[in-house]
C-alpha cells in the first residue's frame, strides 16, 4: 500500500497539454483523471457510462443539444450515459474526471482530440 497522498496541484504541474486526460489513481474499476481544457471540444457521448466533471480551477461549460450547464471552481456535474455533450472553456480550466477504465475521451468519435488512453502521471 502506498501511504503518500496525491497532491492535485503537483500532478497538474507535470503537464501542459489540453484535452489529454492523465490518470492519477484507480478505485476498483474506476480511474481518476486530471485534464486541462481550453477552447472547444468535440460533440460526443459515452454509450456505456456516466461521466463526472469536477472543476478544480477555472470555469467549464458543458453544452447539450437542448441547453448547457456552467460549472465554476469547486462544482461538479454528472453527464448521464448516452447524452451527447460538448465541453468548452474560454480560458484554461483544470478538471478531474471520474470514469471506468478504458473510457475514451471522445466517446465513439475518433478525432484529432482523441487522447491516448490510460496515461499515468
């Protein structure tokens, strides 16, 4: 067992790229991922799982076909499975995602924003 706490700010300082989630921990079959986002992401959905967004720093907008939700630092939102959504951040936003192992950031879509999966920092 590792008895060293995970410091989110230290982990976030280890990378600069946007829209490329980095795994920092696992709990059963779930991964905790840190990601820096800025600008538009692609419309996508996750057919087999819900997805939680936890804003650590900044502001995040999650657009849906019929509306949007705006999250600020310290807030979280769960996007239900199979709901099409598009995250957006006007300026850099640091977030944590909690999702099952193997979830691809762009869902079923394959685009230039599709990140390598299971990258640990």
